[in-house]
């Protein structure tokens, strides 16, 4: 479980069982994250406007050294999805993170279906297609 940067509560991935979840590890110093965060926000809005789109959620896991760094980033690039704080390094080890951003698409049963490092706009199109397929399962 990780603390939500805004809500002062903790979030467990198991809270989202039965949903399709994109877990995105990011940092304020990450150049591609400046592009990915707004794109992910738009993706979530598009999907949530569809009938079963509310069964999709994004969990953005910030790995900055301090909360202040993350908050400054989020002032510039606000998002509507939960932003979690990971300061211990345990998640980075568990998910074997090598670069930022790194994203994992997790299906309704909790299985990782896609692991992706970096970001480009082509990935958003691919991701949206994959999410729509998983929402139909």
C-alpha cells in the first residue's frame, strides 16, 4: 500500500481488483513524463466517457525524493487520477524499474498484460486499443 499524495489515505492495488489499471511510475525530473501525464489524463477522460470506461483507472506512482518535487510537477501538469508516493524504493525493486516512466497495464484479474518503458504518442494509441479489449473481457 502507498499513500495518496492528495487524499492522505493509502491505496492498495488490490482495491482495484475487477478493474483494468495502468500503474505508471514517474518522477518530476523525467522529461517524457511531462508528455505522458497529460496524455494519460486525456486517455482516462476518453475512456471514462464510454459505457464501461469507469472500469479503467490510472495509478501514478511518484518516485521523487520529496513530496514537494512531485507537487510542483503536478501544479504544471495536473491530473484527475490518483497519485501515490513511493519513497522507500521497494516498488522500484519489486517492479525492476530501470527508467522513467515505466508503465504496467494490469487486467481485471490482477495480471500484468503490458510492461512499457519510456513514452511516445504511438504508445497511447496502442494502450487505448489494449485497454478497450481488456474492458470487453
